[in-house]
C-alpha cells in the first residue's frame, strides 16, 4: 500500500504480522484431514486426546520473528512516506516490538509513560499504550485497574490523543454486538468536554471491523484499523 503525501502521519498499531507456528501447523493438519477438531471454534472442555489446541502465542518467538521480518521490509520505502514528514506511532497488540526503529526517520512513539507529549504544528499530542485484557497472549494487554491507572496520567491539555484501543462505545464494536473499547479512555474524553480546552481528536485502531471516522461534540474520532483515514486538523 502506498500512502499519499502528507505533513504528518499517525500509525495506530497492528502493523506487524504474527507467526503463530502451531496454529499454522494445525491449519495444515486440518486441510490434510489429519485432524478434524477446530481449536479456534468455541468449545468447552479439553480438546480430543493427542490434539494440541495451540491457542497461546509464544511471545519470545513472535518478537524474534517480527524483528527478522522488519529487517527485510523497509517501512518508508514500502509505503512511500513523504521524506520529511514526521510520524507519530503507538504499537498495537499484534506488535511485539517497538515500531519507531522500523519506521525510521523523525518518529515519536507512545510508550508506557502517559505523561509524555510532543508538539507538532501547534498541536499537543500524547497517548497511552494498551488494550483490554483478552487472554494474555497479546502485547500490552491490561486489566481494567491497570488501564485506569495508566490513563489517569494523561495530561488534561492534549489536543490529540493517540492510542491503539478505542474508547468505549465509539467505533469499537464488531457487528454492533461486542464492544472492545476502554472505559478509561471514554472517561478521559467525557471529562475533557467540560474543560476550556476540549480534546480535538482521538486517533486509534484495534477493532478492525469498526474502522471509520466520527465527530462527537468537540472531538473527532478516527479508527484507522485496516484502512487509511485522511483528514485535516
């Protein structure tokens, strides 16, 4: 995918491929007819004897594989970023390594310190890493108490909030049934609406079936999962 010219690029995570080796093997076994059990379908109880479900990713293997893959895939060359344009990035739960070294150039990456900020084009950017806990195999999974504590460190004067997780009930659902958004981010945004300096934009990803943009009150929301959103601030 080639990106259009821009003054600033924002990456909201889930950029790197995963290599769940056991899952790949099981898919092959199922295609070959070696096993008929589907380890990824909803089920109760243990799998049949002799069948390993392979549900848990090995984070060490994923980290090594992604590092190797990034060495072979120069980001700026592949996607055609404007040469001098800065990039803001937050890693997603599929990203087991930091993204800034892979992207290269002028990059500011959200880390585990929510108080860090950067100012570009007169706008103050900040963010927080993490997603709601799923089952412990992905990067940056947080229990609610952990996410609440981390989000409390966000400055109250940000112009743009950058996260991987969406806020609760805003571009965060699959088939309008399951909401994957984070209450802590929703609370932060609601609180900012009653301040002299409301949040201008919240940029995120994570929920791939809910990508798009929305304007609610004073705040512009962008879920760029599996797509490219272009807009002016």
